């Protein structure tokens, strides 16, 4: 039996051996612990303690992964040399930067980012997805973003899917209905290409960037406000239209740089624009058979009433 602090375990095991690996389990929890004098003697105490110097703040965690796996060509799977400010995979498609670039992936990793992320000592400019235009990979021109609570749908162990496939399919069907409703409420279905042309999306190729002409940049900025995150308090601040157009945002930004005197201090609460709420009208999504059935029921009901 191991005591409260485990001093006996550490001193006793290191008396009779140089290395110890410990496995424990309780109910659904399992843990593993490694003590290694061999590692300490090989690397040295000074080398080990120097690693803490890489943690610049008062608190922090440093992870070191070594003996990286190699691809068939003998090169590491992750490329840290091609781009000194990024970590790349060996995937080819350039039209999907999130699949190739760790910087592009972490920029949209969180719905509402509340942390600073650095890759190769370069800050990642994260995006607040609720206030962003998104380049869709489908022709509809709209994308849905949903925040699913953990107690509603349990994710798989790698956080890339949901454990309950049936619930996930219901979610996809529901999102489809809401997306169609949004598509109609925004007028995309009536205006067609003109809706996107007004924002500078002049090409019929979805992967091409919108026009950078001032009139289109102003139109996009007026519809979707430009916000930036403070690197001190991590609050999001709304910037003026001119700031967005002139690209005056620095990689390291704090509230004191805000041109708005009402939001130029970290002590001031975050104040982002409210997103208007729509109403789902489920009658639009009934199929033809359901419509015929409802019409038949209503006709029979009127006959009975008469």
C-alpha cells in the first residue's frame, strides 16, 4: 500500500533498482508513472532543470516528444523546416490549409478562443468563428457552427467524432433544416449569385479569395465586424472599419491599442455585437408525402366540422 506522499515508494524502489514503472487502476481510471535514474544520469540534473527555463511565465507546462516517427522516405511526418513559423504535414491539397498547416488548424480550433497559441515562437491569430466569413467547400455558400455540450453528446476518445452515431445523425438532420432556414432568411435563395457578388465573391470558384477592393472590404466589414483578442486579458475587442481596411492589427495586441476609448482598458468588460436569432419554421421541410397527408387530414376535418 502506497502512503499519502509516496516517499517510501520512491526511496525504496530507487534503493533496489535504477528504474521504476508503476501501473495503477481504479474503476474506470488507469495511470502510469515512470521513475528513471538512468535518464537522469544520462541527461544530467542541470540539463533537466534547464528545461524549466523554456516556461517564461510564473506557471506553465512543457511537453517534450522525441524519437519522432518517420515516413517511408525517412523524413519526419511533421515538417518544421519548410516554414519557420509553422508545422506542416505531408498532405498535398493546398485548398485546405487546415489539413496541412498546424497554424491554420489552431486558428479555427475553438469556437470562442480564450487562450494564446504560439507555433515556432510566433503567435497564432485565432478567429472568433461566430464573427467570421467562412470559405465554404460546397455550393450553398453557408456553413453552420454549433456548440454541443458534453452532457448532450459524448465525444470519442480522440475528440474528432461522437460516440452515439444515432444522435449524431439526428443532429446533422436538424442542422440541415436550420441551415436551409438561414439560407432563406438571409435572402441567399432569392438573390443567388448577386448576394455573394455584393461582398466581393466575384468568381464561381469557391476556393478563390474575395476581391480586396476597398468597396468590397467595407461591405464585408460592415456586415461582419472585425474583432481582435487582447494578449493580456484575452478579451475580444471590436475594431473600427478603418482599422480592418488598413491592416493595422499587430501580432501582439492589447486593449490599450484600441481606438475606442470605451474599450481601451483590460478592466472594461467585453462587449461584442449581439447575433440576431432566427426562428425555425419546420413546415418548410415536410416532404411531399407528409404534405399530402396533412392536406388530406385537414380536408376530412373540415368535412366533419361542416
